[in-house]
């Protein structure tokens, strides 16, 4: 019985696909199994995989708009992109991607992000933290002082242990703050089954209380929300 | 090398730059973009309010006042009628002042219109019974004042007021003994005057909505213009970047391809790391319209890079302008840390929010008729009021950091060989 997480890569540059495959292979625990690689989204049809690593730019086109379709198809999406523009990061997460890993962060974070996504758990890279800190949209969720500070220190480049020492809290609490900020984002904007799954898991894990997110959800839902 | 690195800097907006860069610098902060459109919508609404105000004042002075003077001999007590006229004039003056200061609250608006109602009814009671409709000068003034005071409140409030006002006049007539002719007259005046008042109120409401839409359209146009200017900056920066690549990354890749550089050699790997960091920074330069502080930090990063240190610089949020003296404290810290960095460093700039700052913000409820008056209210919102510049570098031993001052607070923490330091500047 294989308990490994299955993953598909959609990436138009073979050298990048090769690099990602080598990170997956070199994972000491061999926790992820690469089952499929494709150069475009059409080549994914019929493939069973827990997580899709999606290059956001395929043949020169941004494919953020296709994420909801992937999510509706039951895939968990981890975006892997050369872009670091906060607006693109936000749009990607809002579209239902579980996590955003910039290409510079790949070696350190991609496999971990895939594993977190497979479990519907939040994974916040520095580029994601940056996008949350830069978010000035009116409909952004309200982050607490502590959540903002944890995000800021994490973005600045500290390890989570250092962030904990800086804030005089445990490393675990740092993770809790960052995950809660991410969960609040999952509760805003467009609706997507992946965001619901993240939220449900966060509530189950005790990261956030249902009462903490209810007002944001009702505020964010508008008439032009996508179905499902 | 140095001369080539100047080029992207010139492409970004500095005080001396021209063309697309300076156009984009005009709308650097997003907050600055929201203000004019909200103001524009507010300005239109104020113009409509002024129009109604002049209508009311004109009506009371010329219409009601003129009629009162003309019919002067007909009243049993002209002095009482004159007193009522003065009371109403004072109420209109107070009401106008309130409206000019912004939409008055429920209590004040209704206090003014109730004074008008009472004065108007009293004037009617003191008018000879048979000539009530012919001589009545007060009803119109009271009605128009209601329009002015209740213009941006719920429409039902104005309707209720006008109904009570008409009811009061009608009641006086009934009390005096109503005949069929009087009833016809009353209905005619009601249709004329109240009809006109309702029509004006409805017109102003429609214009309010149009003004809101115009402001929203202007804002969209503004955003499109800014995008175009930014695209131009990016194009210029891309050209400059290509030149920088020719200097560093291209020869390195050529050596790797030719096999003259060995990827197993730590020195080659260090060169790769430096070039990779430089490429990332060059790419990031297009992300934000940067200011003087970012350029100064880039300069200190260049210095470290020449020693073989890989430096990345990232920003989060629309950064505020930092005054010269504070900037110097921050760059002194940057130089101290970059000099001590051994192989890698990360510099970040993030906006720091302040709860006390206020900004004009346009509410998103322009189309809902019930909350029109809130479409341009001043609302409290957090805005960037400061900046946190942080450094993480493998400095090994501790670094002598400059003293805090000029509004900059410096903080640091050593974790093994890694130094974290933060210089935080807040305005005011």
C-alpha cells in the first residue's frame, strides 16, 4: 500500500521539470511520487494526482484563470512561478491555489508545499507573506497585530525559530499565526472547493475558530462569485 | 560595470528623470490616487446641494417674502406673519450652514424642518379663513427647506415630512370650514408645490449617482494611464537589464557551456550565486516604482556583490518617501551590514501601517440609493505611514550598527552566524 503523495508537473521548460523531479527524488523520506509531466494544461486530462505543480506561465501566457477549473477537477494546485509580483501571487491564491512557490524558493519549499497541499494544510512561502503584507485591497481580511508581525519577520528572512525568539513565543505559535493569516485569506474572495478544504482543515486543526472567519466570508461574498 | 548599472536607475523615476518615469511618479501611492476621484464626486454633490440651497433662499426671500409684502393689508396681524417669516429665515440660515458643513445628522436636520413646520402652520392659523390658500406664503418655504435638509437622508423621511406639512395646512383649512372649492384649490397647490419639491429631490439623487459613476470612470481611466506609464518604464528597464546581462551572466553561462568553468568549483558556484541574485534584483526592479531609498540600498548591495556576496532585495507594499536624514541612518546601517556579510544577504523593505492615519476613501455603495450620503464620507483607513527596512546576513561576529536617530529606530538580533537587523522609520 503506497501512501505517497502523487504529483503532476505542468511546466513548459523541460529543464525546470527535470529540476523539480530531482528535488522530488532527493527528498530523504521519498514522500512524493511524480506520476505525470505535461507541457500544457490539455495534457493533464484524465491524470489522477493529488497535487499539480503548475508553472503559471505556459508558452508565454499566464494561466491563473485556469486554476479554478483545475481545482474544480479535484486537483490541489501549487503554483510554481518565476513571477514574484504580489498582485499575481494574490490572484493565484484567490483563484484557489493551495500555495505559491517562487522559482527562487523551489529547492527549499516546493516539496514541503506539495505535502502541505496534499493534506489541505496552509503553506506560506516568503513570496506569499510578501503578497499578504502588500495587500491593500479593500476586501482584504483583517489580520491581527501578531499575525502581521509574524508574517513580516518571516518575509524579512528570519527562520521560524528566530521569529519565535524575536516575538518571545514558540516556533509552533509562529506557525499558528502564519497559518491563521493564510486561513483568513482562504475565507475571502472567490469561492473554491480548495479554499473550503483549507479552511475546514484549519478549523479541524485548531488553527482558527469558525467564529473568527464567519464575518469575513459573508462580507466577501458578492453576486458575481463563481459557483462552486 | 558601474556606468552600465546606472541605466536602470535612470529608467526609474528619480527627481531628475523625465518622460514616462516622471508621469508614473505622480501617482506613486495608491492612496494618492483614491483621493482626487472621491473629491471629484464630493465636489459634484456639493454643487447640487448649493443649487438647492440657493433655490430655498431665493424662494423664501423673493417668493414668500414678496407675496407677504404684497398681501400685507389682508392679514389681521402683519407683525405676526412677519415674525413667522423671520423665524423661518433664521431656520433656513442655520439649516444652510449645517448643510454646508456636511450632511447634517438626523436630529439637527429634523429640528430645522420641525421649526419650519410649526412656523408655517402658525402662519396659516393666523390667516383669514376664507383666504387661506390665496394668502399662504409659508407652505412653499417650509416644503423647500425640507428638501434641502432631508436631501441626502432616506427618501421616506422627506416624503413623511412633506405629507405632514400638507396635512397640517389641510387641517387648518378643515378647522376653518372646508368647502368644495377650497378642496380643489388645496389639491392644485399640493400638486404644484409638493410635486416640484419631490421632483427636485429625485433629480438631485439621480445626479448624485451620476457623479459617483463619473468619479469611478475617472478612477478607472487613471489606473489605465498609470499602467501604460509603468509598462513604458518596464520596457526601458528591460533594455537596460539586457546590457547588464551582457556584462556578468552571459560570459559565465558561456564559460559553463564551453566547460572552461567547472560547476563543482566552489568559486564558480559563488559566481553563479552572485549572478543569480543580481538577476533576481534586476527582475524585481520592475515590480515597484522605486524611490531614492531603494536605489541607495541597491548601491550598497552592489558593493557587497563585488566582493562575491549574493544579495537579494525585496519590497512589500507601496513604500512611503523617506526624508534625507532618516534615509542616511538606514543606508549607514545597510553599508555596515553589507560590509560584514560573508556570502549572502537579504534586504527587505515593507510598509508599516499606522492606525491613526486617515485617508479619503470612496465607499463601494454608490449605487445603493439608501446610502448615497455615505458615498463620499471621510472614512478611517490604515495607510502606509512608515517603513521597516530589514537585513538578514551571515555576518558571523556582531556588527557595529549606527545609532538610531532622525525618526529611525534600529533593532537587531544575532542567531548563530546570522544577523537580523531592522531599521524602522515612521512619519510624524
